[in-house]
C-alpha cells in the first residue's frame, strides 16, 4: 500500500538512525527503548518548575524561554516529586539530527496517559506541541503537568515516545475499507469517516464501566509496578441504563466498545478530540503499535482504553456513542518486533484496565 520507503519508520529503521547519529543521547540508548514503531524518550537529570506552559516560537530556544518562565530548578537525581496542578519542563536525554525527509511526532506513553499525567514534547523553534519538523537538529524537552496525582520521578524514566515518518503515511478511507474487508480492523461493522470511528462501552455485564480519579490522593512512584491499591486512587463508575454523566474537569478511565486490530504493516494514532459529538477529550496517549490486537501477537480482542476529561458542562455519555477515531498510517516496512509478540507489553489483549502501577482488581 505504501510507496517504497514512505511511511512510519519501524524498529529496525530507528536502530539505524541511532547508529547513524540521527538520534543522539547523553546516555546510551538501550534495546528496551525501541518499540515497534517508536522510541521511548527518557527524562534527564533536572526539571524546571515554570509558571505557564509555552511554545518557543520561531528563532527561539527552550532555554531562552525558560529564562522568562522558570520559577526554580529541581534535581531529579535520587527522585523528585512533580506536584499535581504544576507545570514542569524536563530536558530529555535524547536529541535529534533529522534528515530533511524525516519528520517526527511525539505522544505520551499509555501508562502516562492513564495516570492523567499530561506530557508533551517541545523543541527549539517549535510552533506546535509534539510535532517536529523534518530536518530538525536540536534537543528535546518534555513538558509535564500532573493533573490528578502527584508523582515521583527519576532520571531515565520514560513518559513519552516519538515516531518518525517519511513521506505519505495516512491511509485514505477507501484503503481503510479495503483493509477492514480483508482482515477486520474492528469486530462488527466499521464506521469509516476520516479514520476508523470507535464508541464507548457502557453496557458491561456487572455495570462497572470505568474509573474516576479521586481528587485528593497520595503520591505515586512511577517505578512501582503492580503496587498501588486502586480503591485509594480511583472511584468505580457504574452505568445506569447504559449511561453515565461526566462531570466537568473530572478524569475517567473508560473503554471502547470495539475490539481494535492494528495489522503488522500499519500503525495508528487516536485523535484526541471529536468536537462534533461533545466537548471532551478521549485520549492522552494516542499511539497504537503494529500488532496491537493482532491474534498472531497474542492480542485478539484488544480494546482501546479511553482517557476522558469533559469540558465546559456536564455531559451525558451513552453506550455505543461515537467518541473518536483512529487514524491509520502506513509502515515504511513491517517492524522486526510486534506489539505483544516479542515485548513484555502491558496492554495487549486488554479490556478495561488501569495503568500498570495498580494491582489488578
């Protein structure tokens, strides 16, 4: 489907970029950072508490803007707390020397999004969050704003990831329909309109349809896996007659009604907003790797977890209501590793699931 060499770059191409010096790092990049269609980015040794989020703008660097917005500097060595409701900028260990035909896009990792840890990538001369122009040469920074929970972080932690693209990447609706007819992108009928539509599941057998973050909780150490008791941080959400009402500003974990399939020759990104169906955001960590939901990679029936925040006014959400869409992209090549097959993937074959930091319920 893709022209030769065009599309999202796979794991083996990312490794080649590291070897060629197109991806730089202050500490050696290790095997576990390379995902099927992305590279995990690591926090550096310091963080800057800033009074406001910002973009650098043309002909300006992040360091120069920090002189305007910085409140104080924090040493991350040994661990440091990033407090709920505050904004931080953290220099990352990785930097870029991109060729002129390769651009990049960043996104929060799944566990980051499920903790309501709002994370975006910023660059020198940047006019957009998470979007990096072809040919960019310079450092990378993470803007981090904990929204529901204060977190303990250390150098080397991986909160966001980056994808690299060359040329045409997005599948047209016509190709999506062909692909669905051939292999099935979702169970049942596919709603295809500027991407693959998905809806919310509010009709589970026990009526537990999600979780809502509690407003006043303890600290979460991001190094502790399968450690925290969910009830101390989350309230269960139960549907009544297939409906829940979202409170403005509250953060919810819900799940898609559809089981999603990303074939090995594609990647996908979840569009965070679908303004025409309501003023709420449905995803903060939008990358879906090749092999997600693929039966051969151990993931038949993987559903998309929705990280939902409602804006402006209370909103009644109904079972099966359309809430967003997946944008499928060509891979330049099939990656040499697939999500869930050769990796210890936390969310393959998932249903409704909190981040990996919480004990299974």
